[in-house]
């Protein structure tokens, strides 16, 4: 008799499949995914800032760097754990944006393709960090005192 598949086993299988797919991806693809995830998190931060402070327009936030947005976001968020995760993501993002590709080429010349495994581990850690930030931002509740007042029908 065939065993019934549970939702949990399907979730576990899809998680394992995603990890296997990541292991087969190139470091360049993983770096691209990380940067894409960082842009999604930036957008979530901008929306949170704007909802808590409507005077801060989305257009004024558009040219800000991740670090500048994080500084503004910290003024609107009292969740220290989320702020710590976002700071870690900022460090990963800056590393990938500014030094990752240069360092990878230099290390590959010196040590060969074994460097790709080290890069994979770091990039996957950055991807997990970005996913944690994304979920925490999605769950972030706006406090009644800082959220814009919504019209109440009479």
C-alpha cells in the first residue's frame, strides 16, 4: 500500500530540491540571486518607511543605498533582531557588489576551481540571510501609533 504524502514531506522535498539546484548553480548565478533578493528587501524597507512616515515619499527613498535605507529604517523599526539580520544582509550585499567578482577571479587563478565551493557556501549563507529578512519584513506589524490613520466608515 502506498503511503500518503503529507504536506510536511512535500515541503521538505521541495526544500531539498531547491538546495540541490543551488549546488548545481554557478557562483555568478547565486550572486545574481542574492543581489535580486537584496533589491526585494530594499523595496520592502522603503514601503515600511513610507507607511510609517507618509511625509517620506517613495521618490525620495529611490536613490538611497542599502546602508542609507537601513539607517532610515532603524528609526521606524523597534525590532532589534530584524535590524541585526538586515545589517548582516547589508554586509553580504556590499561584499558581493564591491569585491566578490574581483576576489573570485584572483583566488581562482591562485588556487583553481576549488574556490567555487567556498564561494558557494558564502553565497548560500547570504541567500538564507536574505530569505530570513524577507520573511521578517513581511511579518512586521505596523504599530497603531506609527501607522497612518485609515478612514473609518460611519
